[in-house]
């Protein structure tokens, strides 16, 4: 009910991001998740679609596998579920390598949703003929185009793979990097720069933290209720600020 209310209360911005968030919980629960690399390492996982101003348009609490078998394309299913209301509207969607795959990008393109994200280099269907990373200098990039999709490999300190279904690879800009105490400008495709929007869910988490009800409880539903209360306060604040 709350997720539907958030969706109806605010028109989505052009740029959107999908990522996971965590509700802190250390008690016993069958849906509790462990994510050692997250600031909140144990708790409930929440899938979120956030706007460029940090407003949360939709969220869905992860309750485990659907059915009895292990789900192999969970990331794709989450993105498809959270973007249904954007079909045909040409919004720009950003996400990280957990979600990104070639079939997902084709699916979004067919439904008129622009998408860009980092991608794991061993994903099925990605180009295998890129030059060796060690022969590349910082700021250099390689790309391949096929069926409206762009696969790009860009070298910063280390190589990063990207996948996009709408961007132009000839748009190049520069970004600053610190080297030996001095500022260095290196070449950077606009595709890479735009992918910074992947952090919009982190922005939403940061804004939510300003209003948190920090109360401990061993009852699993208390934590979820207070999370929804925190998100609602933040969404109301964003609505008032953007009037």
C-alpha cells in the first residue's frame, strides 16, 4: 500500500536508479539476509527505485526465492518488476553489475526504457575480443555495438565494463584524477560519467538517515514498520521541498 502511494504521489524524474537497501535486524527471521560488504551487514533486503532527488518511487522487501528452486535471474526480475510503470516513457535507468545482463537490456529497450549499468565481464554474450587491459593506458576505452546495445571497457585505475541500450559512444569528456599530489585530466566517455546516477539509492538512504527512528526491537515487524515510517517522512519532506 505504501509503495503504491509513493508511486502515485510524485511524478518520476527522468533519471532513476535501482539498487538494494538494508533494514537493520539481528534477531531470528527466515527472510534475514547477510551482506558483509554493506554498511548494514545483517537485516532485511529491500529493492528500491529512487528518483534523482532521492525520492523513493517504489520499494519491495525481499522475502526469499519464488518457488522451490534457486532463482538464477533475480536481478533481472527485480528490474522488470520495478520498471513496469515506466514502459514507453523513455526514462533513464541505472543499476550496478548485480542486475545488468544482455537479455535485460534488450527487454528494457523493447519497452522504451533507457538503461545503463556496470556489468560483470563474464556475463553470457559479452564481447570476448577486447584487447588486454595491461596494454591500455588510463583513460582509454574499447567498445562493441550490436542490435542497439553498447558494450564498453574503460580503463581507470583498473578496467570497468559497462553495458548500455541507448548511449552514444562518441560522446567523450574528461574527469580529474589526483596523481602524485597534482590534478590530472583523463579521457572519459559520457556513458561512464552518466553512470554516477547509479548512486541515487544511496542518496535516498542518506536522506532517510536524517529522520530515522532509532529504536531496538527483537520483533521482526517493528523494524519494517519503522523503516516505512522513516521513508514516508523523507518522501513527504521531498514533496514539500519540490513544490
